C-alpha cells in the first residue's frame, strides 16, 4: 500500500519499493506493483513522478 505524505498542502503518494512520489495514489500503486514484480522501475511510470 502506497504511503501518503503531504508537502506544502499537496498530497503525494510514495512507492514503497523505489521511493518515487506521485500525485495520485493510483500511479504510486502501479509503480509499486511494477517494482515488486520486476525488481526495477518502469520509465513510463516513473516519468510521472513528482519532485518535492
Ligand atoms: Zn516504484
């Protein structure tokens, strides 16, 4: 389950596997599912990551 954090009033979801942050829980969970089964990151997913 993706962690949620709030920074500057914005809520982000964190992939627990790779630590990337996403604007939506859906993206974080997709990343997490990918990371877990492939043991690597999917660039099509991580390109949606947000910096904070
Ligand atoms: Zn990930």
